[in-house]
C-alpha cells in the first residue's frame, strides 16, 4: 500500500467480521463477544457539514487516487491510533485506578490470513467492548468555540455562571467539566449543564466521569505544555461495565480530532486561535466557496499540509518521529 493512498473505507465482512458501528472516522468490528477491533480510517471531517454524504454523512470519504481524488488524509488513521495508544499508556501510569478499554495495538496472531493486515496494522486497536455512556465528557481549560459564544450571550458556559470580563481564548482559573449529549451519526451534539448530565447518567457515575476527565485533562495539559502545545479543550467518552458498574475510558483520547490543540508560541488572548490541524482544510473550504458543499475533493496541497500538521502534533506530543511502521 503506497503511503500516499488514503484508506477511507474498510469492510471485513468477507473475512467473517461483523461491522458493529461506523462513525465519522472509525469502523468497529466484532472480534468476539467481549473484544472489538477499533479501526481508524483516513477520513477527515470539517465544519460538521456534509461534504460527501454517500454513506456516512458529514465528512470526506472515498479516496480514488487514480481519478485524482483526495478525500482522506493518508496515514491519518494510523497516526490517531498511535497517538491514542501513547496517551492510554501515559494515563495508565498517571491514574492507575482508572480502567480504559485499550488492550493492544498488535493484531492477534490467530486472525484469518485473508484479512488485509497491511491496511489494518498501525491503524487498529483491540479494545474491550463496552456499553457507551450517552454523553460526551468535555473538559475546557480555555474559553473558546461554543463556550465562548454562550458566554458572550449569557455570561455562562454550559449553564455554569462564569466570572465577568473573560476574554476570548483566555485560560480559565480552573478547567471545567462541560458535557454534551452524544448525537446519532449525522446529528449535532448539544451542550448540557453538569446537572443535566448527572440526571442523564446518574449521580455516582457522573461524579466518576467528571473526576476522571478533569484528572486526565490536567495531567495531559501539563505534559503537552512542556512540548509547546496547549490543549485548550478535549472530549472523552466513557463506557460502563454492566457487571461491575465501573466507569471505563473508551474511544480515542487526546488526538487533534477530539481536542483543540493550539501552538503555544502563537497563543494570544483576545482572539480566536489557529486550529492546529484543520486550518488549511477550513481556509480552503471557505475561500473556495465549498463550505457545506457535497462531494468535495481536496487539492493535493491541502492534503499535504493537513497531513503535515497531524504529524507535527504527533511528533511534539510523543517526543518521537512519526513512522507508519510504529
Ligand atoms: P459518534 O461517536 O457520534 O459515532 P464519531 O464520528 O466521532 O462520532 P468515530 O470516532 O468515528 O465516531 O467512531 C467511534 C465510535 O465508537 C463512537 O461512536 C464511540 O462511542 C464508539 N466506541 C468507542 N469505544 C468503544 C468501545 N470500547 N466499545 C464500543 N463502542 C465504542
Ligand atoms: Mg469519535
């Protein structure tokens, strides 16, 4: 597989693996009743709008380099998986009491030989299968995005009263837990108050989710800051172990897709910040009048520049060179 080819769809049905879910970026297959293969494709979403709605809605998909199509970012899926794995290992050492769904990035040796191993390697994780809590557990250390919009309107963030006089992108005195609902594919997540979240998933579970999210954010923020990256906010997901009632960290963690990463050396309070990774794509979509249009093909340059930013984030955060054979 040429490293310049984006892999935007993966189907293992012919190899006997049932696809149990397909998100904007990932395809999830059943290995057995307790284990899933969590595969990140090279798809990329921007602006929460439908750019190519053939099957998934709301994101770019399908690479056909023969036709000059560029609808994914080559190696992005592998990079997201390896970066998540990096964080899962860090989190295990920072917070040994917090269970995560992460098992391994090594494919089990007994998988059928018909599988496209080359396409799966590096972009796949074996994870514990869990019931996912219907909540996006967002932590914000800085006021930006939808939180800034709400603050300007009402002085609150997810209904939480905030101090007066905050400026755009300002660091908050303390990071805050600002959950949202988890919309169905194609829908839009809605910001909710911590109280509404407690009602949704129950007091005890909500407390554990909040504590864990804030604890991870604080550790990761300090870790990234030493490497020139500000984690402005991030989104976690949690699962519940039905048998034990335990709360388990799932999904991807602390990637450019689930977080706002800002280059620390360009940070300036009082304005919006440059998005680390998707700025080229967004600027190009806006300037070429394609924002919100369907079936968009990115020019080669946008693909290359976007890929470069993802690699830069990976390299800074892991202290290592990106290599697709990691
Ligand atoms: P959405 O979460 O709304 O589908 P998404 O587009 O971000 O949005 P992806 O990141 O592409 O989704 O796919 C990941 C999906 O897998 C999410 O729906 C997530 O809730 C689910 N998931 C994550 N970890 C697990 C797990 N351990 N067991 C079952 N499902 C999981
Ligand atoms: Mg996701």
